[in-house]
C-alpha cells in the first residue's frame, strides 16, 4: 500500500477521522494509531509484521529493565545487551547474504548456508529509533517525570505509520512527548501540510519517476552501450531522482503527520546548495546524519581526542553510514568516498583556516566541486556493483560529446525541475502556502483536487516504490 495509492488515501481519511474523534481519550487514540500502524506495515508483507512486533517487545523490555535499575554500571550493561540484540537482528536480515557471498569468495562455497532471508521494509529506520530510545533513557535525556512511557506509547513510537517505512528516523525525546499529548494536540499549519503533500506527490510521481525511466535506468542497466551524453545525463538525473524521491517521501510523511497533529524531524535543507561535504551532510538525510553524530561519532570520542582520532572517527562513522544503506561493496565505497571527502575538508580547514567573507567566486567553485563530487559518488550508490559503477563512469569519460548527441530538452527540464527549487530560498513554498492560506476550505479542497488530478495525468505508468523503503 503505497502512500500515493488510492487505498492509502482511503486508509488515511479513516485514520484522520478516528484520530480527531478520539483525541480526548488518549489511551484509545494511541491504541487506534498503533493498530492502524501495524496494519499498514502488514499491508506491505504480513510476514514482516511479527519481526516489527518482536523488535518492539525487545525495545520495551530493555527499556523497562533499564528503568528498574539505578546502578549506572548495570544500566550500561543493559544498554549494551539491547544494542547488541538490535544490531544482530538487523545484521541477520540485512547482511546475511552479504556475509555469505564474501565467505564463499574467501573461504570457499558451503561455509555459510544459502538461506533465503528476506529484508523487512523499514528495519534500518525502526532499529535506529529503538536504539535512540535506550540511549536517551541511559543518558537521562527524557523528561524526568515522563521517563516511564507506557509499552503502548513506546510500541507506537517504533511503528508510527508515517515514519516506519523510510523515516525520518524518530528520536524518543522528540516524538514520545507528542504521542502522550492527547487532547492538547491540533493540526499543525494546515496550509503548509497541504503544500508539503502536494510537492511530495509531484516530486515522486512525476519528476523522480520520469527521470528513473527515461534517463537513469536505461544507462545503469546497460552502461556499456551508453554515450557520453547519456552517461552524464544519467548521473545528473540520478542526483535529481534520489533527491525528489526521498525528499518527496519526507514531504508526504511530514504533511500527513502535521494533519494528525505531530511534527516529524526535518530531513532536507536544500542539500545541493552545499559548498562543502560537511555542509552537505548537515542538509542531506538530516535525521540519519544527526543520529550518527549523536549516537555513534560522539560515542567514539568525536573531536575530543585530537585531529588524527577525529579523522578516524569520521571515517568509521561514514563507513557505517554506507553499510547502513546497504550490504554491498558499492555502499562501502560510497561511504568511504564521503568519509575521505569530509576528512579532507576537516584537515584543510584546520591547516588553512578560511575567512568567513570568502569571495563569491570561491564559494561558487566550492559549490560546483561539491555538487559534482556528490553526483559522482551517487554512481556507486545507484549501481548494483562496483563493476557497474565503473562502467558508467567509464562511459562518462570516453570522450567529448558530438553534435549528434545533443541532450533532450525534456530531460534537462526534468533535472532542472528536480534541483532548481532548492536554490529559490523557499519562495515557491511560501507562495503556495500563502495561496492556500488566502483560500476558504472549499477552495483549498478545489486546489488540492486539481493538483492531484494533474499529478495523476502527468505521472508515468508503473511508479516504483520509494527508494529508501529498501533500506
């Protein structure tokens, strides 16, 4: 049941009505939200639901155990047990095949059985959410009078349906107090919520889908036959595709949550306007990058133990970020490229501190270099193997384009539509919000119906699921 399908629209309308009907009966509302969240998750594949239920029980159990313990050393051991169980659970489903292939290559076939292990959707996201709950408990970062959240509230935090498939990665300190708010809740900025949902539908169903089918997939499925122009368009196209796909998903989920009275964590802040890689990771998949910073990088020592250790911690964090995205050598290369890039920026800024009033030309060149580094690294992220990624890069470097390879204006327009709004300073979004705010409810409904109809007319057939739902 995709977010952009008619069944989901009917599902969400029912949830919306029930939620606001029960908002003054907090326990009943929470139970309803939990049941519909589990039902939504089971709609993807009923086999995956017991895995989510089992993990939720594990999160609740470890949390309760920690709450009953006052000795700090014992609480640390409980935290370690919880994290070890969560990581083993994630590793079994996500990395078993990866380990088996490597074992066959290095130890010989048969050392690891060839079992068919399915990857549950969203497992990486709800695993990190669960770990955040334990760590926040351990660090006493949850409000003192609200530390003992009920098992129902914790299970809802883990499986909340707008975020369970592909985030944003929830933080216990951020979402749990909202789940407990009950009758105090109200719709959050209706006009912005509608704008986000409309933008998300267009980015996913039109821009991302066309870029995938017309530019990206043909080249990555047969890179040996790609021309220089096709290879470069595929690389630019994928940079726009993955942004529109993932930010479109985030816009949809944030808009839905706002209609239910919740605020999810932001995930994007115009990432392709970044002027260096550190800036990029402060703008891209922010719920993941801040999670890795707060729960991994800082736990490793952060920047408190000298420059060399800081660089090491950065590389470890980025390699784990690569592995989090997928079990493959190509994801490790992608993480290593970004780790090396961020470390290089750190070293350059340490050795050659720059002035804050850097010349516009210098900032422009830094932006151009950052954009193309990110775009070339995306090739390894998109490819199914290192050899496929190398074939695409080879096609892009095989010479200068000829006149008979002129790019399609439609392709260029789609790329610009995907990337351009990041550079307008939010003016397009503000204009849409202002238009809706000046409209009565019937006119708002008319505008949204017209917009959805236009998206359905423009969207190609066979829209694929969200990219990050696979992680």
